[in-house]
C-alpha cells in the first residue's frame, strides 16, 4: 500500500509537465533501494551482527522521517487550519 500512496503523492505534488520525470525518479529510487537494502543489511550482519543491522536501519528510517516531515509540503488543500474553500464567497 505504501507504493500506491507514494505514486499518488508524487502525482499530486508534481507539475503536469514534470510528472513523468517524478514518477521515473520514484521508480528508480524504489528499485535501487530494493537492490541495495538486502546487500547492505547482509554486509552489516556479517560484519557486526544482527543488532547492528537493526540499529543502523532504525537510524536510516528516523533520518528519512525527519527529512520527510521537514521538507515535504502539505498536499491536501485546506490542511493546517486553513479552509479549502472560502465559505463566505462560495455560493
């Protein structure tokens, strides 16, 4: 389900002219992470053990969450306390 949400978010965030490029970047990063994740985690386990792998990946996830929460703008109109439609002028 996260993949579907990511595609919807990219489609919602990108301008129409650059939507294809944004989707290509999303696919590229997804494919790269699917290929690199097991290799990096396997190396971490062999080198330092299972606990180190979980610690490193937890740190990576926490850093990614902070970057996401601080740099991605809200895509829902009216979120953040602002009305999506001005009801005074909406007839």
